[in-house]
C-alpha cells in the first residue's frame, strides 16, 4: 500500500495538475469571452451594414421611381407634341388636296373654254365662208 507521504505527494501532484487545469480553463474562458465580444462586434457591424444597405436600396428605389416618372412624362410630352404636329400636317395635306381639286376643276374649265373657243372659230369660219 501507499504510504502517507506518497498519498500526500500524489495529492500535491493532483492539486498542481488541477490548479494548472483551472488556470488553463480560466484562460480558455477569457479567450471565449473575447471571441464572443468580437462576434458581438461583428454582428453589430453586420447589422449596421444591413441597415445602410436597406437605406441605400430605399434611396435607389426612390430615384428609380423618380427617373421612371420623368421618362414617362417626357414620353407623354413628346407624344403630345408629335400629335399636334401630325394634326398640322393632316390639315396641310387636306389643304393641298383641296388645292389639287381646284386645279383639276380649273384645268377642266380651261379645257372646256378652249374647246368652246375652237368650236366658235370653226363656226365663225363657216359663217365667213357662207357670207363670202
């Protein structure tokens, strides 16, 4: 069996090992605490970045909406201007059509007049022959 002195030595060795383990456990816990604090800081920074990204997304969405509205307004204004120009062109085309009809009628009238003048000349020539 073990003597008292051996038991005391074993006890001292065990206590020394336990003491060293406790010191190591304390250091480990301190490291874990520091790691947890760092993780908390990282999570906080991630949350801050998420908030910034959300705000940026909101700003971008607002700008996209404003830009879209500006483009739609521009397209609408342009459409309105083009419709007015088309109406003016349509009116001018109608005016040209009327002018063309008038010219056709004038040409027909001139042709009839020339035919009448020709017929009158023929009649006058016949009368001159009879009277001569």
